[in-house]
């Protein structure tokens, strides 16, 4: 991948930063009264941790399905999602998914820009018994695992720098709009009555279709004398 293509995520990030600074927004979906439940908070903390360890588990799973020379690069593709997507999510990704709605398709990137108004812990409308910060972190784990799921579709056939570009663009243009349309109370799919309790639409369908498109575009991988790197010790 050329250096010019590598600059695309950076330029896109800077453009959204400028838009967010020029058009500040106050989250409209934040509840006025806090009613934090310690039990709900404890459970969501546990659930957040459990979803987080799915990504390292996925890295080991995919790493065991490729040849030995590609184990590290394949595993790193899953691990790097934890770093890159976290940065995108903190800066404007959470806003794109759960910010004030634009036509029910995507959120205003300025609503929770740089986690503005999130740290205080005011509960959100659809999660009134847990801090908003915890809700944002819980949703972050799904934003991380979704592009990581796709890596198996193009294992051993994509450059690492190209993969970084892919996960940033996927998070911005595929995952965030779909999460907003489905899980935001003003999302277009939510208004149509679409229900997604476990990520079957936002996570698995988006990852599945993206994986299918990637596999079709990149074709099958050459595996002469293929010996998976699976180990049991």
C-alpha cells in the first residue's frame, strides 16, 4: 500500500475532528436523573471483561488455522483492533454510533466527541441504571471484536498496513452507522421495529458480509502442503 493511501484514515480523522469542533453538540439522549444500580453495574463490568477476552481468544483461534510463518501476523491483526478501534471509538466512534441522530442513519460526531459528557457517568436513556462511561466501554468491546472477526476471511492474503486502513474505514462507514440505525432509539431500523439483542445484525451480519466480500475479492489462498499451526500445549 502506498503512503498516500496510508494517510487516508489520518485525513479522515482530522476532518471529523474539525467538524466536531465547529459544530458542538449536547447529548439529547442522556437521562436527567441518575438511578445507578450497583448490581447492574457489577454485571455489566463482568460482561465487558468477558467480551474483551473474546478478541485474544479469536487471535489464538485464527493463529492456529494458518501456516506457522503467518501465525504472528494473523494474531496481531486481532490484537491491533484493540488499540486502533479504541482510539477511533474514544475520539468520535461512540458519537457516530450513539450520538444525536442524523436522519436515523448515523450519530453526530460532536455529541460525545473525545468522550465529552461521558466521564461524569450520567446514565443514557436506554441504559438508565449504569454509568454512561460503562455503557460506552461495553459497546467498545463489540466495536473491537467485529472487524477482528473478518480477519479469517483474508488470512495470509493482506498486508498489515492495508488491514489497518480497512478496520478504520469499516468502523466508521459500516459498523457505526449500522449500530446507530439499530441500537439508537431514533435509528431508522429501530423505528422500523428491528430488534437486535445480541449483536446478530450489528456485529455478525456486518462482519459476515464483509468477510464474504473480502474472500470473493481476494480469492482463495494457496495452501500447498498446508500444516495448520495448531498446538495443544
